[in-house]
C-alpha cells in the first residue's frame, strides 16, 4: 500500500515537471555564444560622454573655434602687420569689420581689423596651450611615477615642491625674463618650468596607494621590472586622471599667458606673433568703457574656449572612470 502511494506521488511529480518544463537539449553552436557584447573600455567611455548634452555642445564649440582659427582670417583678409593707421581707429562692428577695429590708444593693434587679429591670436594661444599641456602632462606623469615608485626620491622632490609653493611664481617669471629673450619657446619654458609639480604630486600619491595591492606584490615577487610595474600595473589605473589633466591644462595655459601678457612678460606682438592675452592687454590701454567691443571681441573667443575645455575635463573625469561603466 505504501509502495503504491510513493509510486503515485512520483508519477504526479514527474507529470507536473513535464507540464512545466520541456527539454530542448544542447546546441554546440550556442554554447560559446555571448548574451551581451564584450566589454570595451573606450566604447563605454564614449557612451558615458554622449549622455551629457552639454559635453556635446562643448565639443562643438571647441571644434568651431579651432576651425575659425584656421579659416577665420581668410574670411576677412586684412593684414595684422600693416601700419597702425591703415583703417579708421575705434570703429565698432560693421559689415567690413565684424569685431570692429583697434582703438586710437592701442599700442600694437590701433586701427587694425579685430576679427583678423583675434582669430590669429586664438590660433597661437591654442598652439601654445597645447604644447604647454602636453609637456606638463608628460613631465608630471614621468616624474610622478618615479617619485611614487622610488621612495628614496622623496627628500629631493619634497624640497623642490616646497620651494615652488613658497616662492611667488610671478617673481620667478620677472627674474627669468630679465635674462631671456621673449619668444614662443621662452613662454613655453616659463609655463612648464614648474607646471608639472601638481600633477607629479598627485600621481605620486596615487601610486603609493595602489603600489602595495596584492597583484602588484605578486608582480614584484615574480621579478617584474620597475618599468613594467609602472607601465602595466600602475599607470592604467590613472588614465582618467591623465585625460582630465590634459583637457584642463590647455585652457589653464592659455589663461596663464593672458596673465603674463598683462604684466608685459609675453613676447612682443611683432611679425604676426599675436595671442589673445596680448589683444586683451592692448585693449585695456584704450577707453574700453567707452568702446566695450575692444574687450568683447577677444572675450567672445576666450570665455567659450576656456569654459568648454574645463567642462569637457569634468565630464571626462567621470566618463573615463571604470566604476561608472556597466
């Protein structure tokens, strides 16, 4: 009797299983098939980036400014190396001079077409900012990596950092410019002389934090060289910081050149060597309260350029962080 009950119960369970499930077997073709796309770091970074409408707008602004620095002076083909009285000074916006002309009291750009002057200046400012940013980033990563990995460098590097932090940079610039000839590479040297210190210190701190993790200790135990450790185990974890620093260093260098030009430490604007800093500085010599277009013209380029680069830097900081990916 008991055996019959057990058999009936087993039959009922088997019957219910048959109703609920159907065996479809195994397919050799689908065993290795992935249900989702493989993870790609740069694809996920791009997805995070395009989710920000302001980031797309900032990229468009930067691209437009770069294009105008190339083709803008060709649209209105005026010379910026002619005699100061080649045009009527203090002429506001017009169909012939879209940004107006330089004022009577401007030293270098009196009467010149500001549309041409501003875009030529923006071109050189962008080139200067890019060169300075790349040099600062390279030195910051290289020196910061060595500083974080080889702790014996601490006494030397800390003293250098203390010296830079305690001596006003403007004082150093004045002293150096008394002995140097103002030109493009002189300004690059001034801006990169200690510009890498901040990034190097940050890289050093991050490497100290991740240097003693298990996989790094295992690599050291297996005999990995310092170069391999830095290049393959440490720096890849800092790529988001590196990308962000590069994007924010360009407008920072452009702004620094504006400061140098205001104090007369930038190169003299002759032979077409024009920067936005020089245009702004020369505009302040005129009655810009009476003729506000003198300042508005270069600021129309400088402000969107700076804001767009800094916003892109902030967005890239989040987009390149693997923790924000799926």
